[in-house]
C-alpha cells in the first residue's frame, strides 16, 4: 500500500510539473509574439530574427512533445 501511495505521489508531482512547464512555455510564447510585433513596428530586423528564432524553438519543442504523447 505504501509503495502505491509513493508511486501516486511521484506521478502527481510529475503531472504538476508538466502543467507548470506548459504554462511557462505558453506565457513565453505570448511574450515573444508581443516582442516580435514591437520589433516589426520599429523596423528592428535583428531583434525580429532573434525573437522569431526563439519562438520557433519553443514551438518546435511543443510540437515534438505533443506528438510523442499521441497513441500509436
């Protein structure tokens, strides 16, 4: 019984960490999109390229992690 409780607590902790990580990733994507808009408005090509590169990396991680969770 104690082993099951410990395993449940570990799984619950992992699930909470996954939710937290996803929330942070989404917030960072929102912030990047706002910064990209500002870079476009200001004509700052270097900032635009750097920010879109980071956004692509974050979105790529999301897509690869989502596809790994799909049933086969």
